[in-house]
C-alpha cells in the first residue's frame, strides 16, 4: 500500500467486515433438518428479511412464515411474508407484526418446527407490551433509554421485562413445537439474551435488575410500569423452564468474524492488523480518547505496535445526548478522536455501523483524515462545538466524509479502524 490511498484501504476493510456477515455466507450451513410436521419461519431484525430470503433459497420442502425488519430493509420473498416497521423507536407496524407472529406460532404441535431468524434491531421491531402497558409507554421508555447512556445490555434488560414476546416468551408460545434460533450478533459479548432482547432464549436477569437500571440512569416511568416491574407478571422466562428444553440456539455471525475479515484485507495489503477487542463499550467520546492515545503512542514511539499498522475494534459505544445535533455513536467517536489526534499527519480512521445506519441517520459512519480539523475550521465549524452538540453527522457531512452504504442487510455492530502510517 502507498500512503496516497489510506482511505481506500479503510473502506475496503469496512466492506469486507460487512461481507463476512452476509446471511448468504453464514446461514445455509446452519439450517436444521426438515421436521415431521410443519416448518414455520419467524424473525425480527435488520438482517431478518435477507435471512428469510436465504432460507427460502436453500430449503426444499414447504414452509410458511413472517419476519419483521426495519423500513427500507425488506427483500422479495415468495413464501415468507416480510413486514417493515420502525427502528430504533417502535411503531404501530412493529406492534401489529409482533401480534401476528405470536398468533402464527399458537397451536403448533410437537412435530412442528419453528425456525426463528434474529438479528440486531429486533428489540424495537417486536414492541409487544405486557398487558397493562401501551405502545406509547414502550416508545417513551425506548427514547429515554436511548438518550440515557445506558449500555445495550442494560437497555435490553428493561425491554425484556416490559415485553410480552421478549425474554423467552416467544419460544414459550411456540411450545410444544421445537424452536431453532439462528442469530446474527450485534451485541458486545454475543449473549443471545441481549440480541433483540432474546425472544426465544431464557433470561437470568430479573425485574429487580430492570428497576435498578431505571434508577441508575434517573429514568422516570409511569406508575403502571413501576407496578408491573414490582410484580411477578413481568418476570421473563427463566433458565429452568421446561418449555424451552430441546430448543437450539446458534450464533451464525459475530463482530469478531467481521473484525478478522477486515484485518485480513489489511494484511494482504502488507499492513499488520491488531484487533484490540470485539466488545468495547463506554461513552463514544471516552473510547475515542483511549484509542486515540494508543494510536498516538504507536505513531510517536512505536509502542505497543510498530507502524504502519491498523488498530481494529468492535462493540457498541453509547452517547449521552447533551445537544441537539444529528448524533450517531460512530461519528461521535470519530469527532472526539479527531480532537484527540489534533491533526496528526500519520493517522487516518473510519468508524461505522455494519447495518448501514449510525444512530437514526441513513449513514453508516464517516472517514477521518489528518486534515479533517483544518477543513472544518476553514468551513467555519468549531469541532468542540460540534461535539458538544452531538453533531457528528453534521460535522462529517459538511466535509463530504460521510460513509454511506445503504441497507447492508446484516448487522454485527460497529467497526472502528485506525490506520497509523
């Protein structure tokens, strides 16, 4: 690689990470054997429609089903119905789809098989509230959680305990049919209970845990929500529940897989690649200071790695909303990284969400170059002011450095790539 094309290398690495997690690559080999009875396919998430299409293409017997995906992420299927709904804040379309999925699996027999296709985004796409709660309650709590700085694991703990379909309840509704769940992980640690809030797996967390999270982040909820969480009605399906015995759960794509494929692109180009972690969490701007400090140490002192090299990381940072900008945890990370690096001429970076959507923008992320700060000042943009306003998309959009992929039809969380020359 020459120093004239660092952005091209980073973009190629990002695309390789996304390609590694495509359902057509990772799903067919995990399909179950045909059941004696019916095969019913259900699912939810940003990758679920593409997963359904791959199932149809590789399944020779009869099947029926319904999956729900994010608006704009539908793909044509012949036998599995695809429904679109809102993400990250749920809407009525998601509520209706969740009700229909529960109706679809009701009354199945022991010879029937439910194939459940789950990927990131499923929590918002299956907003079926417990009895006594409304969609409006779920929407308000979702907005508060998203703005609070809570981790995805904490958010999903609360969601599981306010849902009539998550936290194993969907699998319980399928009983006595057997359930095979295929998961594309978008969560740090790849815990199935946290992927779409675990609709088909048991949950070891409790209502008390959910209440503690709400208190920790000062999230005010209606009295009915608090009463439900204080009652047994809100408990999720626990690990000793016999209705889920014999079910199979397989994670078919992970952030680590994407990182390894992205790293291989760098190595082929002659640049050593170092994966720092696949489950890095924390405030985006704090993670940027830490990783920026490591990158500067590499550039200045050749420690802990000798340049040129690429530092890769995955996981899901959080953003505590303070301003009124256009958000996005990856662009928030990059903007804070730019300030930390202060125009170091040897460091380039890219950060993006592998689903193609960073925050609520139809933008995957952005590219950071050594002259990003200088170009921002030349455009009358104060970088620190943009960070204070959580306006990463506005910052990089003005510079023309946004990374736009469109719907990627998969989701293995964020990829952060820092190239030190």
